[in-house]
C-alpha cells in the first residue's frame, strides 16, 4: 500500500466551512429578533471562525468584520420593523380620535368682517382703506347725471353698499365742491338765491348763509361811480349802513359751485342827503359835484341866475353838512361843510377851493 495515496481523514460537519457560514447568517437573524441574543451569537461565531475552519488568516479577519456587519444590519432591520409596528397603531388611533372629535363638535361659523363707514371721506382714501381691510372696491356717480369719475381725490363718498360675504364694497360719490343728494342717483340739492335787495349787508349775509350759499363765492361792488368798493371786512364793519341795491343771480336761481354771487352796495346813514339806490349801477355819482358834467351845469345856472334869483338859490344850496363816506381829494363837492374820508382814511371836508368852488380838502 502506497502511504502517499492514503485519503485525509474526514472533518466533523460542525468544523466545515458551510457550518461556520451558517453560524454567521444566524448572527444576522438573531440580531434582528433580539440585539442581546445577537451579540452572544456573534461572539460564538467569531470564536468558531478562528478555531474551527482551516481558513487562511486574511479570510478569518474578513469573516470577523463581516460578523460585526451582519449584527449591525440585523439589529437595524429589527428596529425598523419594531418602529413601523409601533407607529401604525398610534397613527390610526390619532386619526380615529380626530375624526370622533370633529363629529362630536359642530363646525365653527365663519367670521364675518363688517365694513367700516367711509362716507364723507375722499374717494381715493376710502378705496385705499377698504382694500387694506380685504374688500374689493368699485365706485360710481351718486348724482343723477352718471358722470365718469376721473380724479378720485376730487370726489367725496356720499353712500356705500357693502357685501360682507363676497367682500365687495361699492361707493357712490360726488365732486368735493358738490352737496350729496338725498339718495343715490338723485338730483344735487343746490341752494337757491334768496331775495336780498333792499336789505342791509349784515342781513343779506345772514340770509345767504342760512340758505346754504358759500360766502366765499360772494363778490361786492358799489353802485356809485365816486364811491370805492368796500372789502367784505369793511362792509361787515359798517354792515347796517351798506345796503344791497342789486343782486346777481336773481331770486330762485340755483347757486352751483361755478356760480358767482354778486352784491352791489350803496352806503348811507341818517345824516346823508341821498338815502336811496340809483336806478342802475355805475351810472350816477353819490355826490353830484363829483360828476365831471356838474361844473358846466352849475355855470349855466349861474348865468341864468344873473338876472334873477338863481345866485341866491345856488348859495343856499351850498350850506349844510353831514358825512358822505369815501371821497376823492380835490373833487367838487356839495354841500359846503359836508365831511368824508379818503380811501386811505384821511378826514376830508367840503369847502371853497382856490377857484371859489367847493372841493374836498383835508379837514
């Protein structure tokens, strides 16, 4: 018998390579089920790798690191399975609890936002505030004319219609210088001119203001050619001496934002000889001597009186007194002794001039 042909003795199955590999796979399986059990099996597997199989050194080192890796993978898979198994009942329980709570409590009513009151505000400001509150805005002419609104800053809100459900608001506006109608789409209630002819300036102003007419639209004029037009302040200071002789517009006329109210005034007091309005404005002189034609008329009268009593009649008319208001220095005047003031406020007296005729001169 050849001793070199003798077969090697058989190794027990638990020392074979398949048995060791199975032990390594068991590490991953048991690590997935229980981390502690997996650690124990891992230690046993590493001992078996280094003792049982006839592997080379580098193979045993690789098998050792593989054992750690198998335990880590197994433990990780086991943890994910545990987490998903735990989370699914919890999520379902929360969803069931939420559904039951919603079914038990009635739905909360939607909060309704009430629109603020923007009437009286400029249209552009009202729209800006409404949009900041979440509303969609619109606008139209509040008057019956249905005019287009171009410059919204020049219009004022008279009415508004809000839909809180749709969050919309529609403004009805008029021009800022116009009064609001009684209702949306109505006529503009313009004031009408009262009859103030014959009234004192103070009374006329009260009547105009009472009827809703803006006093800033009132202009003044005088009715005599030789009397300066007073300012509103000057007329108010002596408001019971100034009288309305003519007015524009006529009584009953609508006074709109473009209408100019004109009052033609005459002034007299109890001391004045002339205490009445002329028949037409800007046609006569309050003091006849101020009329450029007065001198020629007076000369004719003196010539006619040279044969009779005209001279004494003229001299008789040259005596007297009284205040005549505003006068022009150096102009002819009558009667002698009458007083007045210039526009600058200088006192004047009616007396003989260098030519022998009565003229206004400083007192």
